[in-house]
C-alpha cells in the first residue's frame, strides 16, 4: 500500500501546527534568551520526546479513550493548564537584571541538560494544544487501516521534525539576541 499521500498530509499539518506559536515555542524562546543555545537545544529535544508520549497513547488506543471520556479529557486539559499557569507565573515573577549581573548569574545558574530536557518534555506533554492535535490527527487524518508500524514511523518523524524545528529556532533567536545585545553595547560605547 502507498502511504505517501497520508504521510505528506501529516507532514503538512504537523508543520503548520509546530510553526504556530504556543507553549513549546514560548519555552524554547525563553530558554534561548535566558540560558543560551545549549539549554534551548536540550529543551527542543525534550519537546520532541514529549511528542512520542502523545504518539504512544494514541497508538495504544488511549487517545480514543481520552477523547470519549469527558472526565479524563478535562483532567488532561486541567493538568496542562495548571502547568502552563505555573510556568507563566514564574516567568512573570522573574526580575530583569542589568547586563553585568546577568552574565555572572548565567554562569552560576545555567540549568543542566537533564533539567532543560525535562522542561521541554513536560511543556509538550502537558500542552493542551499538543494533546488536541494528536487526538485529532490519529482519529481524523490517519486511516484506521494504516499499520501500527507505519503510524509509529509517522510519530518518530514528527518527534524528530519538532526537535529539529525548535533547535533551529533557538539558534536563530539566540543569534538575533546576541546581535541586538552587541548593537546596544556599541551604542553605549560610542555615546560615552
């Protein structure tokens, strides 16, 4: 059987979903600005790994169960909303620092690879947008007759594509931030 048309549809829909701003995008952007490239890339990999959980519960039939049970579906949505509120609250409470303090603090407080992987993983896992996307994708776009191994390949593709997308995005955003910072430093130097 030819699964290319189905795969191309999934790839296009996934590209549109991953490119639209949401919690995953916000977290990678935050990591790249606050902690730099490496933590942002680890966060991106964690987001890609979170996708594999969504794929697994859909392949195991739990996606169908979640979509049919109002109580379970609402629990998943509330858990995701609670996590996003937690992240948002901590982001709002963060105080800006002057550039000299920021460099000293950044050296001391850069999160570990495991911490940033976990942040990305949980951000995607508890993202209600991702949950709804995968429930819709596996129930509406993917044909029920498509073999499980092919559906698993779709999921692996989406996890890899997401990790690569956000890694590239974090590199771009950090480069732009560094450029803006360098421009500000030059303007201060020439004014003084």
